[in-house]
């Protein structure tokens, strides 16, 4: 196999890892607080369109910030529906996704004068080369050149997230709300604000991830550019057993699966397949992984269940 | 639990004899109020958006209404838009009743269009047989596509929301491959990828001649026999859900899997069967476009009908009658888009925003209604019990 292509494939895989990992971490916060968030895809979509708009007008930092904040605001719809009104989590999440499709068309028309895409060349960060790794021989160095700084940030996020979940008051309370809200309530901690913050974090991270996709990866907003990555992030979350470090493994796996059709289409074995079948690989990998793992992992005990509570907290 | 701990539960004062309505009447009233409240909320927020553009909400709403109802051809266009949405929403709702989310209608109908095209182009049959065979081929293709997530759910517990979305992704590539290879027309006069034009025997006839409205409904409004078929499908789904054993089992599994299993119902077998029926319904979604409009299968096929179907199903409370009404409403909004684009300075996507607002508010309103209803039922039962005790 030409190693140059392998290097390029790894580089693309790392971009997709960033998208899947950020979104997956969002899902993790939400589900650990007890709210299943199948609307991640929709939250990402809001991040793509708002992020691209922000970056075109005020540069990449503003773009990513606006994308993240718009994801957060949009996720509040999910929080109000599921936490306050106790609507079924999946129903609400599905509605978020359906509404996002229309909302993105509306906003895109408003911002870019076209319902389906922005102009290309959205300003982004400069890329960086990782010292040493980027000079690996035989084309492998390609994997670590021209990397978005966001990818490094995504990798680094695992530490504060683990710390927050295991060592901070907020993290422990958040998890208790997802495992046993009744007990949380009994010790005098309000469940509702915890679940709101879990969903808010999921919106923030999914929106950021969408903005990263539009600004850093594609350099344009395009309808449908999220390609189900929000759902793949959910799959990575299941595969990662709702743990930040194992989620990273799942996100790497699915991220590289995304890269196969883009860069390894003519590798041995894969090269025999028609192009369109190679494109199915990421989806098939996801289905197989989910089907193989789902019985052997343990979701947060109270995830998906409405907390009826007493006295409105 | 929640009811028992309600603070105002202590011994009911016997004095004011407020006769509560029968639960089913009550249910209808509460739900109607919920729908009206959701529509009103949407109208208000929508008005605020329209006002921010400096347009008059009343004018926009009346434009949408006039564009979709003033002439027979407008109504025909509304029905044309509603037809695939009815099938799509029925597919979603059947699965939903059995506790499953078929987010894969999108992929299922795309594959159905592909298999229908194979039957239309490759088979040479007399018209009486050909059209039904094409429709069956669509159903079969969609059912195969629905079978994969269904069997994975039953056998491994893989959640159908994730697997159906992945199947959607696969279907796009599969169809692209089919259009590039076996189905590609030999006619080189086209820039875009497409199949051969379908023979006359595989084309869905328009409905207008049968209604005697040929002169009023132009052939550009593709209202075909699939619309009455969609009405029939509503009736069939209603019958299936509420008058057959499978429907009963499906609703039992959807309402409470534990109780259903304790009652001797096999959850897996029921969900598998229901999901296949859902897939079969999804097979019809692309047919009005394929057989009644385009007459060939090309890369620019209609998409997102499966996702819109989810919205239609939720708005219609997953009930066949509700679905019919909400599909018509979506048809009006689709048609109204043209009116908005012609008569106002608003972006035509404003109707999409209205749809989104409506769905969000309706989902919340229904949930509130459900809770109000539960509370009232409990009150009703308490009252009846009290009366019985007093009589004894």
C-alpha cells in the first residue's frame, strides 16, 4: 500500500476523530446526567451553519464560539422538553433532528443567500505540524502535518473531562442524577439543574464539533455535511461504555473508518470494490460495532427515564 | 406514585357534585385543546418572525391558504405533496406503536425506488400485471432494508435509531452504484445519471380523468391513484393496529414490554413483524415521484420525505386519522411556500420554520395533555369509587 496515502488517511481520520469525539463527549455529559440525546446530529447541524456564518464574518475563533453557543441554545429546546415537560427523550431528540434540517435551510438562506450552502473558503485557523512525528519517513509524516489545532484540543479534553466527572462536586452530582435521581434528590441536590447542565454541555460540544466540521474540515457550510456523524458519535459512546477514555477509542475507530473511502479507496482488497461500496464502509463498521457491543456495555441506569420528582425540582 | 403523593389528595369534599365527563370524551377534549394551543403558539411565534421581516403575518398566512386551496389544481398539488408523507408517516407510526423508531424510512424508500425501477425497466409485462409487480418490488426492497435493523434489534439489542441511520447512509451509495451500473440508461443523451424511461405499463395513472376534472387539473399536478391508495393505507393501518391480534400485541409491546411479555406476547417476534410492515409502507413513499411524476429513476430523486414523515407522524399523534390531517397540513405548507416566494419578500423557508415550531410545540403540548388526562382519569375513578361506597 502506498504509505503516502496511509499518512493522508490517518490525517483525515484524525479530523473525523475530532468531530466524533467532541460530539461524543457532549452525548456523554447528557447521558451521564440521565438525558438520552439522540438530537446530537441536529445540534451539530446548528453548529455548522452558525459556525460558518460566524467565521465568514468575524474569523474562526468567533465562528467556533458562535457554533458552540448556538448548539447550546438549541439544546435547551431538548432540555425544556425532556427535563421540564418530561417528553420522551427519543421523541424530543428526533424532533430536534428534523427541525434542525429546516432551521439550517432557513438560516443558510438568510446568511448565504442559498438554502443549501455557503461560499467556500471559510476562514480557518492556520494548520500546525507536529514536531518529530511530522517528519516520519515513508509518507507517514503526512499524518501529522497540516493538523488543525482543534484536533489536539480534542485529544487533550479527555483529561479535564475525566477530572470533572470523577473529582469535582459537579461531576459526581451529574453522574448521580443519571444513575439514581431519587437518591440525588434525597441528599438535597436538585436534579433538574444538573440535567439542564448535562444537556447544555452536549449542545455546546456538538455545536463546537459542527462548527469545526464546517470551518476547519470543509471550509464551507453545506447542507447534509454532517452525514450522520452525530449518530456515529452516539455509536462511539455506546462502544466506549460512556467513559471518556474508551469513547476516545471508539471515536478513533469510527474516525478512521470515515477516512477509508476518502483516501484508501485503491488500497489492496478495498481497491477491488466499486467506489460506492467503499463508501459504505464507515456505516457498516458502525452497525457491526453496535450490534457486537450493545449487550456488553452498561448505560447510566436512569438515562432515558423521566424523573418525576416531588415538588418541582 | 406521583398521583398518590399529590398534596391536594386528602379526603375529597363530598359537597360540590361536579360530574366528571366520561374518560374518552375527556381525552378528546384535552387533546383538541393541546392541538389548538400548539397551533396558536406556532402562529404567534411565527407572526413575530414575520413581523421582524416587516411583513404582515395575516397576509402571509392568508397567502399560504389561498395558494393551496383556491383552485382545483392547487388542491391537487396539496394532495400530491401529502401522498408520500401519508405513507412515510404511517410507516413511522406503525413502528412507533410497537415501541420502535423507524428513522430509516428515508433509506428504505430510496432502496424501494431502486427495486421498483428494476421491475419497471427489466420486466416486460402487460399493464394489468406490470404496475402491481412494480409496486410489490418497491415494497420488497424497502422491507429488505428494514429487515436488517429489525433483526439486529431483536437478536443483539442494537438500537434501531443508530442502525437505521447507518442503513440510510448505505442506501445512498447503493443507489448511486445501481444508477451507475445495472440501471444506467444506454441512451447517451443525458448529462445526469438516470435509468431508462419506464414503459407505459409501469406508470401510475393520474387521478384527474377518473374525477372528471381533466380540464381543471393540469398534468403538471401529479395527483395519481396513489392518493386513494394512501387513504386506503390509513384505513388498513387503523384496522391492523386496532382490530387485529398483531396490532394488539404491537400496542401492548409499545405500551409496556414487560406486561406484554408476561401476557405471553413474544416481544422480538412482534417487533420484527411490525418493523417489516413499516418497511413495506415505506416502499410506497417514493412511488408518486417515481411512477407518477418523473417516469424514470435519476440521481436527483426526491429526498428527506422519510424525515418529514417523522414530523407528520408526531403531529398526527401516530394515529392514521391524525396522520392524514397533518399530511394535508404539510401539503398546504409546501404549496404555500410558492405563495410566500411570489407574494412576499420573506425567504420561502419560513414555512419550514413554521413546521419546526409546530412539531416542537405539539410534542410538548401532547405530553402535557397526557399528564392532565391521567390525572383526570384518576379523579374520575376516585369519584366513581366514592359513589359506589356511598351506595353500599
